């Protein structure tokens, strides 16, 4: 089933994580502030399937890529 509106909430659903705004903010607050040399998909917080989804969507510049990029920016903010 194709999701009509892709945003951080739907990305978090795809990752199997709580997807409401407060949960997303809490997740980023807890696991964010990644060092600049750590790629989003390589962060230790992800399991293998989550890592693969993030990496594949980014590398393939797939339709999720802008949302993955948004998460990447937020996870690297200090």
C-alpha cells in the first residue's frame, strides 16, 4: 500500500517507531546530536532493518529521500 503523504511520522511508522510528534521529538532528543562524521544510517540506535531502509532510501534517492534527509539534519543538530 502506497502512503499518500510522506513525512517524519510516516517514516517513523516505516521504521516501526512511535510516530506522533512528541515521540519523534523525544527520540531525536535522546538519540540525536550525532557527530558530523557519523552517517544517519550508521548511528547505533538502529537495528539492521531500520539501517537498511534508511541507507537504501538515501542511496537510491528514492521518494523517501527528502524525509530521510530531514531526519538526518535533525539528528545532527547540536
